[in-house]
């Protein structure tokens, strides 16, 4: 028998990469309760088993888009790209660093989940056969707005002590 299971890698794009620009977190991992909950993961993975003759997931068993519990977190600070402004050219356009800049003027993507497919994120996919799903606050989809708000809320809950210790307000929600 061959068992196939899905993995999920989810990012949130922020105009201000607050984890790097405000907290200086450039490396390391973070996890909030439910991020690697094996029981919830196994419930989903059962729907992904395939036979030796097939490599396609069981689409009929794939969870549908809809309401979900609060977003789980199982992420890394160092995985997503950052765009850091280090100056301006003679025309006044931004000049970007080729490197990530700790406490710099950066925008970027924070990896918020990387692990075995969690039902929360799976329900946001349009199809198991087309796993890339891009959601933005402006796409007009209520599920996108809800998911972005829930991911942001989970990140703010997790990082609240660090933000408070640094005397910072909560960052603005992600764009995508």
C-alpha cells in the first residue's frame, strides 16, 4: 500500500513585515495550540489515502470550503521573502536591499503554517488537485477575508507578549 498525504505551506503577506521590522525575528519557529494537533491532522489524512494503482487523492472525501475554527499556527520567521527598502534613487524610487534587514523598512510574507495538511487550511483550497490557493482581502470572497482575519488574530494572540514588551501596537492585517 502507498499512503499519500497532503502538506500545507501557508503565508500571510504584510506591507510591514512586523516580525522582522518591529520584533527583529529573522530566524526560528513558532507554534500556537492546534498547529500540530496530530488528531486533527489524522482525521484529514484518512481522506488522502490512495491505492497502489492511483496517485490521485480521493476528491470526494476532500473537505469543502466553509467555516472553520481559529487558524492554527506552525510557522517559521525565516522562510518567507522580505523586500527591504534601504534608500531612494535619484528619481525618488525605493532602492531595495538584496538581503533581509533586521529592524529594517520591510514588507514580506510570514510563513504561518508548514506541516501535514491541517483541516483549517485544507478547507480553503479549491481542489486537492490544484493546491495553490491565493486569497486576498480585495478578492471579494468572504472566505478570504475571514481566513486572513483569523490568521492575523492568531498571530496577534501569539505575539501579543512580544509586541507589548516592545511597546508596539498591533500591526495591520495582511493583504494576502
